[in-house]
């Protein structure tokens, strides 16, 4: 795991060492990671038990981090929550199984069911819960400050909640989108051709500086900054840089996943690949070359010896 940006709660310096992590999430001042065995580790701000109340055990398949709360998805599709229980963030977590994705906003959360329907809970100022779209056929969800996004099976996007900065009304039309991410007052989507579109609040150029090329495979959104992962495993950042979220973005091409919180970012690096064993053939036997002179000397020695033996007879 790599991390950079705002570190007032050790959300950068306390990142876990070692390898074998498969997923990451970043919240207001904390982060969460999933290990290959399905266990969870959290670090950073522990004000509401965001770290100390991290569930033990294995068998988890996904994690999400919000403003003051975190979620994890179990293998059976049930959701576990920890952190602050204001606005029912914990107590209103939907029961049952069959959930396939979960996302956490500032003070609300969204989950996707196996049938493609959506459920939301938590703080409902500006309608991020009460305006949740009905129906099925959704394939992904994202939660922002007070607004949410969902991706339909045809790759079209639906948004609801706070529209104070056009984060709902400016949602791009059409289909062919493959991923969505939401920030405080803006959103980002990835097209099938690997290009990126952003809309909503642009106070830190998080919309106007959106890269215009293609070849991106993932996007992540913080409060006012964005990240994108290129096909070659490199990371590009744009928007708010007050905590060096942009200028400290790591170089290199070994990254496989990205996540952005309020003022810090997290990335997952590919585990080091051991060098392959040598494929060179074993050393061939060395031919012993006997000098011609030595051969001639030996021939004469044995010939003389044979002549002496004949004279003796």
C-alpha cells in the first residue's frame, strides 16, 4: 500500500506494511484495506472507533470508507458497519444477504442488491436517501458529500441528492460509461474507451483540468481532488493540492487500485514479482586439449620402452 497527502491522523504514516492486500478505501481521516484472506485492517483517525472497532475475522470481499463510518461486505452479501452511529449509519444498515456493492458518503451510505436495486440509509439532508431511484438493473453505486451516483446496465448514469453545484443536473447523458465516483460536490465517470468526464463544483479545477486522453482504467474522487489509473499502472491526479494530494502522487507503473479521501489518497501496488530461476543450461563439460608436443613425447616414450623389451628377449 502507498499513501500520500494529509496525514494529521496518521492516515499516511500508519499505512500497513507488507503485501497481499486486494482492495483499499479512503475516508475523511482514515483508510481501510482488505487482505487476500478476507480480513480487514484500518488505520488513521479512530475518533469513532473507525480503527479499533474494525471487524475481526476473514471472509470479507469489499470495503468502503466514508466521513465518519466504514462498511465491509461479507462473502454471503451481508453488510457490516462500524464508526459513528449518527443519522442511523450503523443502526439502519440493511440486514439480510445478497448485496454486491456498498459505498459510503459523508453521512450516508448506499448499497447495491444482487437484483440491481439500490438501498440508501443515513443522513438525508438534500435527499441522498429519500430520492434513491427505484427499480432494478443497476450495476454500480458511488456516494459523495450529499449526492449519489448509480450506473445502469447499459452504461448510463443516474444521480440524486444535493444539486447545489450541478452534480445532479449536469450528469452526462448517453450510455457507455463503465465506472463512477463522487466527491464533496462533484463527480467523475469513466467511459468504455478509457476517457474521463467530470462535472459539478470546479473551485479547484477538479472538473476543468480533467485529462482529455484515453487509456484510463479506474477513477477515484476525494473531497475536491481526483485520481485516475492508466492502463500502464501509472497514476494521474488533478484538483485540490493543499495537502500535496497532487504533487506527492507517486510515480511508477506498478499500481493496480486507487482511492481518495478528504485530503489523502491511497494506492495499491502490485506485489513484487520474484526473479525467475535461471534458464541457462548447465555448464557443458570442458574439452581437455592435450598439446601436440606432449602427445608426440608420450608416443616416443612408449616406442622406446617397447624396443628395450624386445632386445631383452
